C-alpha cells in the first residue's frame, strides 16, 4: 500500500496532522500501538485527569462549598467505582470520536508498532506478530513521550504502590497517605484529585517553588492557596530513594541547602518528575534520524528531520509538552506537506493547571522579561474586587498583565483564579493580533463576569483600574 503521508502515533499531534492532511486531499495512514487512538492525552493524560479533577471538585464542593450559600445537605458519600466509570466513559467517547473522524476523512488506521525501515518505507507489527510493509512519500513521527523517572534514583514503578500518572488515574481506593514526587502540573493536578477525596497529600519538590516555569507571583500565590487546602508542600528537597515496604512505600529526601535526610512513609507514591520523548523501537538509528542532546527528534522550522521525507511533531520534539502545541504543529505540518505555508507561533501558547483555583498563563513571565532586559509595565487586579467572584465565593487569585513599556503591546498574561483556563484565551487572542493593554482595557466586557478582572488588569497596565 502506498500513501502521501504515514503518521506514526495517534496522539493530539498525530491524529490532528492526519485529519488536516486528509482534509487537504492527501492519502493518509496512521499507525498506533495502543489498542485505541488518541495517544497519551485521550487515554491516560489530559482527558482522564480532567474527568477526575471535575468529579473530585464536585465531591469537595458538595462537602465544603454549599453551607455558606445557604444549602444544607448531608455529607456526600464517595462511590469511587462510579467516579472511575465516569472517567472511563469519558475516555471511551473521546477515543471513539477519533476513530469516527478517521473514517469520515478516509484515513487508514493500523493498530501495531510502527518502525521506519528507510525514508519512504514503514513496517507495522501487529500484536500477533504479523508484519505489514507500507510505502509513503512522507513519514511523520508523532510518538509522544513517556514517564521520565527521578534523575539518579532507581525507582521501580509498579503502577499500584509506586505509580506514574497512569497508575494515579486508576487507584481502586483512596490512599490514606499519598506522596507526590515533583511539584509540576501533573503532580499537583493528580495530588489535588486525591486530596479532595480524602488522602493526606505531601508534595516533595526539588526547586524552591511549585510550578517551576510559571511567573513567580503566580506560583507564590498558588503555593499559599494549595497549602491552605491541606497539601503538605516540601520545597528545596532532593529525593534520594523511593522504596517499597511491607505496607506501602517510603521516600527519602535531603534538604537541598543541607541538613538531615527525612524519610516519609505512604501507601502510594506518585512519581511526577517529568516526561521524556518516546522513540523506542522506532528504527530511528537505522534510518539515520538525528536526536538532540535530550533525546528529542531534531527538527528545523518546518518540522523536517535531517532525513528527507521524515518529519516530527509533538512531545517527541522540542518545546512545551502540551496537547495543543502538538495539535498546532500537526496542522502546520499537514499544510506544509500539502504545499501551503503552515506555521506555529511559539510565543503565544497558553498553559493551564487545572487545579482549583486554576492557573493559566500565556507569553512571557516577569522573570523572563527581566532576564531579556525588556522594559515592561505590570497591571494587576485581584478577584476580591470582582463582583461576580464575590457572588460565587471564588475571590482567590488575580490577573496580571505584562506589557512593553514603550509600545504597550501585551507580552504576557497570568491568571490564578476560578475559570482561569477559559479567561486566558482573551489575552491569547489579543497577543496573537499584537494587541496592547489599552486595546483590551477599552474592550467592553459583560457585567458581571470574572473576565472583567482581565479588563481591569489591562486598565491598570496602561492607566488606572476603576474598581480598586
Ligand atoms: C496525566 C497527564 C495529564 C496531562 N494533561 C494535559 C493537559 O491538561 N493539557 C495539555 O495540553 N497536555 C496535557 N498532558 C500532556 C499531553 O498529554 C501531551 O502533551 C500530548 O499527549 C502530546 O501529544 P503527542 O501527539 O505528541 O503524543 P502522545 O499523546 O503521547 O501520543 C503518541 C502516541 O504514539 C504511540 N506510539 C509511540 N511509539 C509508537 C510506534 N513505534 N508505533 C505506533 N505508535 C506509537 C503511543 O502509543 C501514543 O499513543 C498531560 C499528560 C499527562 C501524562
């Protein structure tokens, strides 16, 4: 069989690239080694985590957020099996949606492990060992990423007691004690799920703050809020051992600044110290495809590897490991393969942490602007001064906007607060169009909405806020 494009991997990068290429008239096949399409994101990542984040938040709200609104209800009872069934049903409807879109766009799907034999040739090995060889003009590597482990520490993940995010999404009971190694997005989201359901959660982080790359104001405020919710946060702590015990597991860490080692016991330990590009068994060495010093497939601005006809996108290449970044690369590459001019604006890729409150950010942080020597101005507005936030009892957090001091062009936006993950997009669109804080501050916003805080933060950037 012969194709214009064969995509290896059906995550947000791969499946979106395949659909767009087919829409543009190319003959496309996708190879996926999981039983279902959708990659990490739909099967064991974004989608199941958000199903559990939502359900656990509802549980927590029913237990703690109703009385103050004048709604007196009995303490809610957790049915974890049913909550997990909700998560499974959510995954199923999403992965089936991808299968449907493949059929609709006449994309051939192959379940099996894809291997690049040479430029233009890919083999697919099915689970029963049957091998098929396919020919193609272009190969797209979209094989994503896998759990990275703790640098320098030998950890055996059994997905029961010592778990990765995949195991943490499938626990059959609420742990009494959960230790989260790594205070990044995935650890904090999944830690929040089990905290809300009743676990005592301890987060151990090497850096001096949670959410490493975020604006320092944001991560400081976030850390205060999450600690208030009951999460035990240990920063500047270097984990040196994770071992199984008779009753669970123990984690040892040493304070980064020196001092005695501390050992904690827990019934479950989540290792969430990051992810690494996944290229195992792909035949890259044989095909001569170069990797960079972090094991990522090396590409140029057009997603081209060093071998003609072989391209790569998503978590397996440089850039933030985010589903929407992979998707945008998928679209851009499909356009390039169809003879158009696809491109991704890496300066305007939002990032969201789906905790409660949410954290959302786009563009530069204040620290990045300082480091780059760019003169900037800051506008900030707290949700305590927003009418809708008061009405909904969600006054934690703020909006922060960073704009160029001379031109007023918005360079970054950061929000901590209820619904931050939705509100960030008005700053994202503004930035994509090169807008200024005055453009945003003079745009009429419906009242009363949380988004008025975004407008007020913009007003504070170029003039003065009204409600503060
Ligand atoms: C718990 C968790 C929560 C997350 N939440 C979010 C979120 O809320 N928002 C967000 O933007 N991102 C989130 N992410 C990150 C997101 O999942 C990734 O950025 C995204 O999935 C990357 O897409 P991709 O297409 O590059 O690769 P993937 O989604 O990893 O897909 C790659 C696919 O390739 C397949 N594959 C690999 N090798 C082969 C081979 N040789 N042959 C055939 N198939 C192969 C794999 O089986 C996999 O299905 C989360 C990740 C995790 C783990």
